[in-house]
């Protein structure tokens, strides 16, 4: 046994640390597996709630007699969940992963009950906003905790399991939401979170007390957090409302865009003059993070854009029914799972571990380019095969992004780095949907805004052809951007132990 000393200013006494042979981070294999299971359950909560609501929205609108404000049920969760993500990461670096994950799960579960009991749409929207405040920490904290107990060289294989959780939720979520709304009651899409949330709390509370602690005593930069969250909120409103609620050149959109730009400038000015900023600029200028975050953002934007617009392509461009168009997403989702698991298994054996990500980004780019130029002449089975290739390529990119970023920062800043990565990935998804929707609407020459999902028969055949050609071509360019950033990313040797850097500043188990 060795003694794991805290920093000089810490009042916490010296804690014993097991010898390296005891397992990852001094934990046995069984303890690591139990931690992974618990955080996967927490991650499932956040991932499932991003997809289960969509198919139940018509039933919710009919129940409350309000369809005009129905989009806010989804938008409220997106706004609060996105802006809260980096806050959880920073707070976990200060107060510990276990505390913040339990807070996140508890807020999410209580808010789910409030959603299920909502007497009107306004209360439901407010409860969804609260649910987003809880859900914002579920995914990023789960990935941070995995980084605390599994070395970077071994961590890739767990990224495949994370991809499986997201894939399962993306397929099961809409199916469960539709089934509950049609055959039972829409409130069950929120009630289902209660047993899952309780299970996550019970399974993680005790086992997470064994986590190694890397946090340090810091002062929270509330000014920087406020500037970043307000700026992000303005930008997300622009992306959500632009071309849908208001025309892009309208006064509200321009004012919100201007406010986002001003707040971004103030945020940069503030963090340059603050000793302990909310999001340190040296993290974002790190030769790994500064390339890996844009690469991941572009890849996630491509995946989210496809998941939103492929059903529209299958219905309008291929004449499939709504249920058939949903099943058309399976090759893409299955490809992401296969690609992530493949890279996760081989990554630990490779010295140049970013090579699979380069190959994956190139594969996805070429497949999307083929869809852009040949989609009208391709048989449906060939389209499905190309989508599977796109999914495999994206799946090969994402684990390398996460592991590279976590390998490049100190353990006491792991939460901040992972939270920043998740935050920018969510922004990338929202931006991709907004840009692709605007392109389709522009090509279709639809006047006065409107939602692309409601175009239906208003989309002329020629415009539809040009619109989807441009959509696939734009996504191919986006994956090419991901490839370029990966090419430029520094490649640091993967650490073989989570304790190499931990011994410089950890403060013992929680």
C-alpha cells in the first residue's frame, strides 16, 4: 500500500491507496464492472429521454388542446440540458463525481414525476426545463467517471458500450414513446424514468464511494458560468427558432444572434482576466482538444442531421410509410455501434490510435458523397448499405475523440474537459439540424418559414431532388471537416494507468 497525499492546502488526511496490481484506479475488476453498470444506467436515462418524447408529442398536444406551443416540450429540455452540461463537469472537478451524478439523477427523476403529473402544457414545459437541468449531467458525468476508473489505453472498449446505449435508446425510444401514447397514456414516457432513476441512484451511491478523487479546492467562477450559459441559450434559441418560428432575418433572431456574439466576447474577455475561469482557455487551445472537439462536433452533427432528415428522405424521396422510414435508421445506428466497438477493441493495441478515426471519417465522407451524387439512381438496399458504411465511419470517430481528449488533460480537470466536449457536441447537433433544415427550405422555395417535417406534398419533385442532393453533399463536407481536424490533431501516447497523473493531485476515495 502507498500513501496518496492531497495538495498542501487540502485539509483531508492522507489516504491509503492500493497497490497498482489491485486493478484500475486501485479498484478490483468486479468493482469497476459495477461502476460501469451504474453509470451506463444513468446514461440510459439521459439518452432515452432525448428520443422517447418525439412520437408522443401529438398525444400530448391533443390531451392539452395546444399544438401551437408543443415544440417547447422538446426545446425546453434541449436548452437547459445543453447549457447545464459544462456546469456539471466543472462542479464535479470541485465537489466530486459521485455527488454531482447523484444530484443529476435526483433532479432528473423528480422532474420526471412533475412532467407526468403536469395539469397543462405550461407546467409540462417548465418541468421539462427542470428535467433538462438534471439530464445535462447524466451523459458527461458518466463518461468522466469511466475515465476515472479505466486507463486511456483500455477506455476505448467501453466507448463501444456507450455507443450501444445510445443506439438502443435511439431505436427503443421512439417505439416506446409511440406505444405508450397510442395504447396506454403519454405520461408513462415520464413515469418510466422513476424506476430507472431509483435503480441508478441505488446502484451508484454506494459503489461510487470507492471512486478515486481528483478534485481540488477551487472557487467557482459564477460570472464565467453565467456568461457562457446565457450566450449558449441565445445561440440555441437562434438555432431552434430560425426559419421555423421566425424568419432568419427577423428582428428577434438578429437580436438573439447579436446577444450571443456579445456574450461570447464578454466570456473570452472575462476568462482571460480570471485566475480560475469556468472554462480555461488553455484547455480549448490544447493541441489535442482544439482539434478533437471540432472533429467530434462535426461527426455528431452529421449523425444527428441524418437521424432527423433520413425519415423525411425515405418518406418523400422513396415513398416509404412513417413506420418504414423509422426502420430505415437501423443500418445507420447499427453501423455506429459496430464501428465504435471495433475501434474500442483495437485502439489499445495501436501506437497510432487516431488512424482508425481517419479511416472512419474518410469512409463516411465517401459514402455520403455517393449518396449525394447517386441517390436517385440507387436501389433502396444500396442506400441502406451506404448508410451502414456512414454509421461505421462515424462510430470509428467518436471513441477516439473522447479517449484522446481525456488522455490529454489532468484528472482534476477531466470533468471540465468532458463537459466541454459534450457541450460542443450538442451544439453541433443543434447547428446541423438548423443548417440542413434551412437548406431544404431554401431549395424548396417555401415562403414564410415553416418546419421541414411539415413540407409533405408542398415539396415539388425537382426541389426535393435538389434538396436531398444538397443535404447529403453538406454532410459529406462536414465529415471531411472532421477528417481534417483529426489529421491535424496531436497524438499523445495513451496512458496505461489512471493513477499516473492522479498521484499528482488526488485526495483519496470518496
